[in-house]
């Protein structure tokens, strides 16, 4: 009677393990949804979004099947616990490792789309589940005999081995985020989970009359599953910039742009100390856009016309151009970010370029090539000249820009410009003995510098 009670469950440890698994699922959902719901990060339509969604679905299946391990149900024991849980989790991770290998080692986009590659590598799990479903070699507790352990463990080990192989192939890459660390953690906990599962399975089959063994193994398996779903989940492989966003709403993003995250000089910053350029509307637009203040003003105007993707694309490609050619890793990060955001069909800010230019980028043999976006940039520049430039010169944005440029040239500093996303920053060097230095700094610094130039 005691053994039967231990098999059926209902002990304190069972409820503790279930509570931990629920907390694990809540944490997993928060890691997935917070960047999109709280920080309003644009949702992409590529694998960077739906692979984490599939991971959460597989994690739920794994925890559900582990909690329901004593329910005598063929569907849970064969299909949910196998292909739709552990198999899907490992397949998602192998898919992400496959992408990293092609992008950073081969320097090109993967030849097989993720929505095709993922089902393909999941086929062995589906075939195995279908075979077991037909043979039905299950006892009254929906457990297979010990002779089924070897083929089952071999299937699990095959996927972990594939994950190890891809990880070893990219271990020499100096990743800027946590991609490599996340892969190794996933491998460690996947191998550990397989070891714990095999040990618990064999012991329970051999010593099914020991009640404490039933309770302890059930508790350990559920805790291990809760840890595994966290270890295998990663946004760094598909959307590395999201890893820089805090889970706490009050804290700002550590980096707002990929350029800042990659350490590109002056990326995203608009400094008051920059020299004032005289803007001549007769100058070519591509030359005028080299001036950061003008580019930000033109971008704000384009955003107000709901046509800002072209200017944002130009700005990102301009940031990419600051990276040295002999730094392929950072160039690939930036190129991949631009492709996901502006080039792929259905991107958040897809630019209007020809099919030829789009395919030229998507099928490139070198993502770090310095001229990767040249043709697309020329087409976008032509669109901006045709659709935006003429209206900009008569807009309030240009009037405000001219007013600010005029005031700066006369030595006056503006603290804030309404209507434009300027982010002026004062110098961090202040007079320690003058408590009012910071107050009159903005009023006198420009005149002081003018006087020193005169002297």
C-alpha cells in the first residue's frame, strides 16, 4: 500500500516540485514577453521571434509530461514527452547553433530556412514516437522495458552530439554577446538531464518496490526539467540586442541601438561639441546626410511622413561603415541586424528596393563585405531624393534646424530642441570648487571658447 501511494504521488515534495516548475514557466514567459510588452521592441517575423515561441511551447510540454509521469496515457508518454518536448527543445537549440555556424564561420546566411530546417531535424523523433506508438511496448504505468533505454538514450545523445559539434565549430569566434556561453550551458544541462533521466528510469524499473526512490526520482526529474528549460532558452543567438534590455521596467535599455552595443564610436549620440556645418540645399543629399545633425533632422521629418525606414536604413549602413574591414565579427553582427530589420520580406522597417538588390544581399557569400549594401543604398538614396528631399526644405523641421544652426554659430547653446530627438550631453568635467559652475556652464562655455579663439 505504501509503495502504491509513492507511485501515485501526492507527497509534499511533489507539490514543491510542481510549484518550482510553475515558477520556472512564469520566468520563461517573462524572458520572452517583457522586451515586447514593456519595452515595446518591434516584433520580427523571422526565426528570431518564432523559435523562442516554439521553445516556450516545448518547455510547457516537457514540464507537463514530467508532472503527469504517473498518468497512464500513451499520448503524454510517447508524443508529448518525446517529439513535442525534449526533442523540440534540442531541435530549436541545434537550429540556432546551425545559424550561428553559417553566419559567423561561413559568413553567409544559412542555405536552409529555419522553418524548413527545424521540422527536418525533428523527423527522427517523430519516426521514433510513431514506431513506439505502433508497437506499444509499455507496461501498466506507460513505462518501456529496460531494453528500450539504449535506443531512446541514443536518440537523445545524437542531438546533444550535434549541438556539441556546431558549438565546437564556432568556439573560436569572439562573440560580443552570450551566444557561446548559452550554447555550452545548454549542452551541460542537456547531458545532465539525460544522465539523471536514465539513472532514475533504470532504478525505478529495477527497484519499483522502494517507495522513497519513487518519490526522490520524481522530485529530481521535475526540478531538472525546470532548470533545463531555462538553460536551453536563449535570445542571444537570434536577437542579441534584446539581451541588453533589463527585465525591470524602470531601468533603461543598456544599449538602444546595435551600433552602441557593438561599441561603434559616437553611435546614436548627438553631441553639442560637434562643429556646426552650413547646410546648402543645393548640395547633393548624400553629402548632406553625412552631417549627423542634419541626418537626425531629416530622419525626424521622414518619420513624421511615415517614411522613415529609408533614412534609418541609411543611418545604420553609415554606422556599419565605421567598423574596420579587419573586424569581421562586428561587421557581421551589424550586417545581420540590418538584414533582419530592413531587408528580409516582412521586416519591421522593410525598405523599398528591387528584388535583384534584395537577393544580392540575402545570397551574399560574405556578410562582412564592405560593399554589401551599396546597391540597395543607391536605390534608397534615389527614393529619398524623389519623395522626401523637396518637401523637407519647406518643412518646419528644416526651419528649426536652421534656427538651431544659426544660434550655435553665434555661440548660444540650446538645452533641448522640441520636435527632434536630440540628446545633448554636457561634459563630465566640472570645477570642484565652484558649486554653481554647472549652472552657468551652459551660459558661458560657448563665449569662453569664442574668446580663447580670438586670443
